[in-house]
C-alpha cells in the first residue's frame, strides 16, 4: 500500500502508520483521514500484522488537528458529513481487533487528540501537548472528542478543556489518565514496542475480547456521538465560525460576536 500523506512499515508484526504532512504539523485533511481508514483496514486483514502504531512525522507534532484550511465555506450539512466521515474512521480504529497504540510525539490537538483517544493505548513523549482548541475557531470537536475525553478524564475536566481550549502537557495528561506512559522522545517507539511485545505473547483472541469488552462499557455513549455531529454541523452556519477560521488562516486574533 502506498499513500499520499502516510508512511507505513511492517516490522516484525508491528505495522506503523506515520502521518506525514510535517509542514502542516500533520493536520488531518480529508485525504489523510480516509488514508488512515484504508491503512487500518489493510492492517486488520493482513495476517502478518499483530499490532499497529500510529504516530506523526517530525519532532514537533503528532497531529495539530483537522485541516482548518478545508473548513472554509462548508455548510452545516457538509460539516456534519465531515464529522461523520472522521467518526467512522476513528471508530474503525477503536473497534479494530488488533491493538492500536498512539505514539504521541508532540501536539495532539483537536482531531489529533481525538485520533489518539480512538487508539487503545497512548504513549506520549515528554514534549507532547493535548487539547481540544476548536472553540478558538467558533467550533466544537467533531471526531468523537466530546465523548471520548469524558471517558478518559471525567465530565468535569473534559468540559473545562473543551470550553477553554487549554492544552495539557504530557505530565498532566498522565496524571489525568489520558495517557498510559510518558517517555523521552527518543524512547517513544521503544516503549510502544516493549508494550506490544508483551501483548504479542498473549492470545490474540483474548486481546480482541479485551478490546470488545472495554468498548462495550462505553456503548451507551453512542447518542452522544450523534449529538456531536449535529452540533459540529451547526457551527458551520455561524458568523463566529467564519471569523474563527479566517482569523487562524490570517494569523490574527478572532473577534467573536456570538452570531
Ligand atoms: N490546520 C491547518 N493548518 C495547520 C493546522 C491545522 N489544524 N495546524 C497548524 N497548521 C499549519 C499552520 O497554518 C502553518 O502553516 P504555514 O507554515 O503554511 O503558515 C504550519 O502548520 C505550522 O504551524 P504554526 O502555527 O506556524 O506553528 P506554531 O508552532 O506557531 O503553532 C500550534 C503550533 C499547534 C499551536 C498552531 O499551529 C495551532 O494552533 N494550530 C491549530 C490547532 C487547532 O486549532 N486544532 C484544531 C483544529 S479543528
């Protein structure tokens, strides 16, 4: 498989997907989201793959969010379709029968935080930063972030992060239970490999059973995912959203009016 925006490798049963748009801090445009879906689907059906690692290219960013440049001019319906497509791919990660680890090597913001949260485990380098800064754009999370952040850190802290757009550093993310381990950047892949080697020694069927059972605990959140799509879509009809995205692209502060 070759991709426009991903690098992939299969090394001793570990399939690594590297999101490769470093000049845009690996922002997820539509093409990249769909390529991640294809790569996971391919790895799922490849018997030589025992586990998957998802990471970002370059030293600075895992994924700095959905590609804001692609938001411009979208309607409510197009916004909802974008959220649905992202949620479908992220759900395919969450429900993949093989373990998927996010190796978070820097910014994991917006869709990047949501991608990391869709993985089964998260290992962060000590320069990682997590956040859902969509409110700065007059928007909310759309790729499952309102639902999954609650699952990891609880309703109160999740609401705060979504409302303020504040970032968590790696240590804070660890203390809140959002990530499993924090290591130095040069140890990131080694730590993922160490955990995968441990998992690989267990029954693959039992590991799939763990994934399915852990997911089942949260199945009642499914209406929340639909609510998120509707609310995400509504944002695209607001003046605030137009102002927020224009301000980001024009590199200035937004002036929101509440319209
Ligand atoms: N979508 C599109 N482009 C993005 C992006 C995104 N989510 N995040 C970063 N980029 C682009 C920048 O526009 C810039 O492109 P340019 O060099 O062509 O101008 C490039 O990536 C580097 O980003 P820059 O902002 O210059 O880096 P920085 O170190 O000053 O800041 C961040 C890093 C992550 C704090 C900042 O890029 C940012 O706030 N990104 C948006 C985060 C966000 O709101 N995510 C949620 C989106 S729904």
